[in-house]
């Protein structure tokens, strides 16, 4: 399974690496001949600084079975328009992957990027409880479910808060590699 993590300026590095770390462990647990995960960190940019200024090694965009979109720093009162405005290349990449049939997953407030790409219109979605109201106000065509940790609706998955990415990852491992590997 090919998993691409979309890195972009200001994304949370822990969310870039959290799911790939679990997938790496799942590959080891599955052993030789077991299901494998090919994980890459991709970006439409040549250089990416994550939140806190951490430089990320990125590859060019490529085909994937799953595109994972990490969240970014967003607290109540921060200017969301200013935060999203420079991320046009990432929004276009999300749209292109979805159009190609790639399953798209947003971690936490990465849901705002999926919403900008139009992927959540008419779908159920979740995000961090602290910003769920903002997601619902800004994008009224989304059925926001802040009480749920993981929501999958027609090939698009969103997770609430940072730690819910592990719920998503374990579910993916269970489906792809079996309960014994995910256990």
C-alpha cells in the first residue's frame, strides 16, 4: 500500500511522522512476505518547514493509494484566511489526488484543507473539538460531527484531534494487514 503524507509550511511534524511510524512497525510485525507499506513524504514545494521550524525532507508529488494531510497550528482567534491563503498548491494537490481515486485522510485541522479543496461538501467530517464550530460555520455544506474520533464518508476520512490519527492508523493496519498485526 502506497501512503503519501502531504507536507506543507507550518504543518505539525508529529502528524507527518505519527502514522508512518505505525505503518513501519506494522510492516515489521507482519514479517517477510506480509503486507507492506510504502510511505513517502511529498509536497508540491521543494523545501518545507514544519511548525516550530523543523525542516522536512520531501519528495515530489506522486501517485498513492492514501494521501494523508496533517494538521497545522490553528488556535481560536488566529486568522484562518491568512493561514490558508498560501496553501493553494497543497489544496490543488489534494483535489488532484482525490480526482485520481486516492483515498484522502485529514488529521485534526487538516480537515480545513480538505474543505478548501471541496472534498468535504455534502459529507460527514470531524476535526478537533476546539475548532469544529469554526469548520461548520465556514463550510456549511459539511455535516460536522465533533463527537466522533474518526469519520469516513465515501473515500474521505477525517480525524478529531491529534491522537485520533492513531485510531485511523490502527484501523488501516487492521483492514490491510489483519487484526494480528494491528493488535
